[in-house]
C-alpha cells in the first residue's frame, strides 16, 4: 500500500506563489523513481483534471494549457517526495490539489496530451487564490 500526504495548500493573493509537497510512503514503494507522478486539481463544480505529470521512464513532463509556464513539477526520489511549484497564481487556480503516483501519461502522434490517475492518491490540499 502506498500512502501520499500533501502539504502546502493555503490562501494566497493573485500573482503570488505556493509550493505543494507530496510525501510518499508505504511498503510497496521501494523507490519513487519507479513511478510516474502527477498533480491533479478539482475546482468546485468541475471534474478533476491533470495539471502536471512526470514520467519515470523518459522524463516526459505534461502541463495542462492553463498552468503551462507558471507551474513546475519536480521530484526528489531520495526523499520520496515530489513538488508542484506554482507561480503567478490566478483566481482560476483555486481548487483542491491532489498528488498521485503510478499515473499514466496519455500520448497522441505529436506527444503527450494528458495524464490519468490510478490507485494512489493523496487526501488533497486546498489552494485558494483571492484578494
């Protein structure tokens, strides 16, 4: 069983920054570098969407159009922790953010176009962007 615990959610003003962390543990998690990782978010009244995901095999990284250029996903395999650095936050970034491992990246003929979660999810952390 893999456990994921997010932290770092907060209330921030538009234009501000936050860094979310996701600490992974569990007896089946021998090494984080064996898993693709991802950050998903769900705004009120909307479906959960993949915001940023990273492959563990070829280093491919996916960002949704709405966060591209502002968010950065990273990992520290030794600490079994991964991160989402969020800059230039906007009101529309307000959502519950979930980390996930063992996710799948979705490709078309031109490259990565999305990511999908599977079994391992964190409990979620609230990010509110408001003045």
